[in-house]
């Protein structure tokens, strides 16, 4: 729709103009049911009034001062995130990839020249360090040579254990791999990662960019897994729709970075920090998180009953369905014929990431719109 934009996105011929809750409206006034939430960004729903009000208040008071100084929303947000997770310190960034870049620098400084073990099927971003940690040939090959020192291993406990040694700086993984089809890592694999790191002194880092902020039915996915990492990276839904990322450490890694080691011009600005506080107000709610788990079960069960669905998996409202036909074609028809927003993570895999403020009627509506496309 524009010759001024670079061609690095395969955009659909739809221009969205307005959003509220789980509904989007295009430029022609057509309403769509959003079960993608900006790829797990709008967990609070579109334009949540509490988030919008926080942004408006802060924008009238102070928008930017740089990280040469403190600002109250940033400090309070760091304290809140640390207290609600690993108890260490927080570095703010502008995206998930940037948060992962910070994590890579952190673990490399903690153990200089150490290798970083990553898993097949993982996705950690498109900047050079994060891309080098993403063992997917189609994404890496056009941009070689990559950053050295990454060791990709299969998703198997024995393979991971064998790869971790005294020269390993860290194991970096997504507790649920999102971009390759909502792949839940086995408990045994996560336990093996923790044990290997404890045995060698390596750091265990969970990329919770997509799984965090309530997506899986707990504020952070690790809370339900019985494995506590040494650091997590978060982004996407943290800002309630505005761009922010964060690296959160436990006490062990809290003091590794020193002045001058890393930085960002915009990260931790007062407006985005105010938005993140509001998003946490909405999402860190036991009742909402319980409903996410219940609705996730309802969605999975309904998808299993659809014709053409061969497998369903997920946790909370992070759900995938494998189908016996072209998933990209189903996604396109869902958008243009049924006005349902979902996406495909592979040739035959549909992904569902609805706003976490939905109810049972939204789940039933989404499945009802999908059904005729699979019949």
C-alpha cells in the first residue's frame, strides 16, 4: 500500500485504524476479532483505559530526560519487576531483541569468552547477537558471518547436559518456543538445564519475551515450571502496547554490569514506564491469571473438535493448532473472509495469542469463525 516502506514485511492488504479490547477496526469501518494481540503485545487489550490514562498523565508531566538522570516511574518499575520476579536488578531496553542483547553481554562479562548454549527451534530476535542465538538457517544464512560462540543443541536433556561445561557462560532458552509453533519444552529438559548450570557455574537465562506478562496463566512462565532461572528477558506486553524490554536478574548476576558497559537513549523513559506500571496493574491479577488458564483450556478443547486439526498444544492463552492444509492460506482467509486475526508460524501451524482480557464468548466466536475455513 506504500512504495516508501521497505519490503521486509509480508503485509496483508488491511489498514487498521482503531482498537478497543479484543476488537480492531479497519479504515473502512469493518470490525475484526483480534486473536493475535500484536503478537502477544496487547495482553491488556487494545487501548485499555487504565493504560491510556497512565500514558496521558505522564506525557503531560515529563516525556524524556535520558539515563544520565533518574525518573520516578523508571525507578519504581525496576523495583516492582525485581520484587515480583528474581529479586536482583533490572536493565531497561526498547524491545525483546534488545533485552536479549543485554543478557548476552551480561553473561559474557560474568564469564569472559564463555560459550552460550541455545536450543534448536529457539527464537531470540533479529539483531546480530540475538540472531546468532537463533538456530534457524533461513533466518541466519543471509546475514553470515554471525557472532561466534553460540552452541546450538537439540531439545534433549542428554544433549544439553553434554554441551554445558566449565567454559559455558550461559544456557539461553525460551521455556515455550513461540515463533516455531508454541513448542512446550519438557520439564526434564528445563531441569537438566538448571542442573547443568549449577554443576558448571553457567547462568540459566529464560527468554520470556512472549511467555511473560500473564500469557501462560502466571505472570512469568517460569513460575509454573519448577525451575528458577538466573535471569529473564521480557518485552512485548510489558508496555501495554508501547515498546519496552527488560533484563531482570537474580542476586547472582545483579552486579555484573558497571557504568559504561551497556546503555540505550530511550530505554526506561517515564512515559513507557508509566504504561508498564498500568499494564502490570491489569495483568498481575490472580483472578485474571486464573481465567487465562481456564480460557486456554476452553480454546484448546474447541480447536481439537474442528475438522482438519491434527494437533493442539499450548499453555494458558498461548496456543497452536496444526492443520492438514496450508496454515498461511487459512490465516489469510480468516482475515479477509471471517475478519479473524491470527497468524501462522509454519506451513501447517496456526498460532493464537488473544488479549488476556477476553471471555468465553470471544473464544467461542473465534472458533466459530475458523470452523467454516477448515470444513
